[in-house]
């Protein structure tokens, strides 16, 4: 498996290294509306987010 990098622009997330890099090994992406499958990026959320 190739090396992957997770970038993050959300400075209020505890996993943001301060240089736009996520320190998690993996992230979980969820649906904004659990009743339907997402059609656009606005319909998704980063379920791994944790506030500092």
C-alpha cells in the first residue's frame, strides 16, 4: 500500500498538527443526513473531528 497523507484546514480540530496535516492514521467520513446517501461534498461530514 502506498503512503497517504491526510491534510486538514480545520484549525479547531485537536488532530490538526498546526501545519495543515492531520495526525490521525485514518479518518471516518459520515453522512450529514443519515436518511439518505450523500450526493455532494456538502452532504458529508468528518466524523473523526474532535474539538481542541
